[in-house]
C-alpha cells in the first residue's frame, strides 16, 4: 500500500524555492530551546534571524541545483512534471535572477550576523561538493545530507552565543542519517536504481540496516543527554520513541519517507507528536531555569 500524495498548491516560483523544505531549518532553534534562552526576547530574535538566513541559503542551493540538473530532470518521470524549470513553468533567466537576489540576501544576512559565516559557508561548500561529486558516492552521500542538519544546530548555537551540546549534536547526526537512509531506501524501492546513480550501489537490506542503526543511536544518545544533563526531560523520551515508530510505519506501510517534510506535514499523529514534544520541552525547561 503506497502513501497517497496530496497536492499542496504552490505557484511555480514558490516551488522553485521549496518552502516546505524550510521545516528542516527548525533544527536551528534547537540550541535556543535546550539552552533555556527561549524566554529571552533578544535570543529569540537572533535565533529566528539565523533560521531565516538558513531558509534563504537552502533555497539558493535548490535553485542552483535545479539549474544545473535541468536537462537530467526533463528525462525523469516525476521531476519533469514537478520541478518548475524541468516542466517549463519557470524560465531559466528568471531562475538566474532569483538566484542572484537570494545570494545578495544571504550576504546581507551574514553582514548582520557574521557569527553564521562559518556554518553557512560550510553548508554551501558541502552542498556544492555533494551536487557535483559526492552524491554518486555511497555512504558519503548520506553523511553529506546529515551534515547539513548538524550545521543548522551549530548555527543556532553560534547565533545566541552558547555552546552546542555534544549530545544534541550527535543525536542530530544520527537522526539525520536515519532520515537520509530512509530517503534512499524509498527512492530505490519506488523509483528503481536508474533514478539516481548511487542507488545502483545500495540495496534495500543495507539501507534498512543503516536506518535501524541510526535510529537506535539517535534514541540512545538522546536518552544519555536526558539522563546526564536534563533528567527533567525524561517524559519526552516516549514521544521520541513513538515518533521513530510512527515514521517507520509511514515508510513500511504507507510508502512515505522519500521526503521527510512531506511525511511530517501529511501525517497528523507524527505532526502532533512533534508539537507535543516541543511543547513539553518548553514547559519542563521553563520550570528548570
């Protein structure tokens, strides 16, 4: 049984920016929550600005990748219809103009918040290296994807001038590897090995093992963080466990998971779990600080 895809109405320009993918940039807010500074208006403003800069940066990379892959996407059974450039909904000259504007916005953002220069530069470099070379290299491609989430957490910590907890960084890495392995698994099972070069090297069984190991590690490191640093958050552990179980159900039974953001916004139990987890964290930490 495959997941029924619901169409979300977005104009061609909006699709080029991929605003639904901005959900990933919520990881930038992690240090704000776990540092207890979410009651400080100045810290909130800085964290939100850092998140906005990452949103613009990620959209800039999406535009660049779509321009680079336009000919390849035109031969793809799905991307030829859903990607604005490949489908002809947006002309390349408009995309180039948008790219220039987005680069200027990112530059302005780094002038306002220079502390983000390193993580933003790292994010851009890794994404370019991935797009031009590493996306064809097994395992390395998964770690390239996952590193973007770690850099988001790092940027969130730099924005509010706090140390990024090593436990949270490692937990983020493991969770991102879990999502990346699931993404590759679903691409392989639903589109076949011809849709992406690296898929011809992977097997479903191998990707299942990667995903399981990463999910267990994410839960373990999050639990260690809770028990050693924030024991008051122990009630959030069942929610994390439920979220992992629910996501695997979406993958195995409903055929989702190729896009983590789509899986999140289209499954209300998973979305509700995220909101309850975040709300419980905020409430418990408010009592602690």
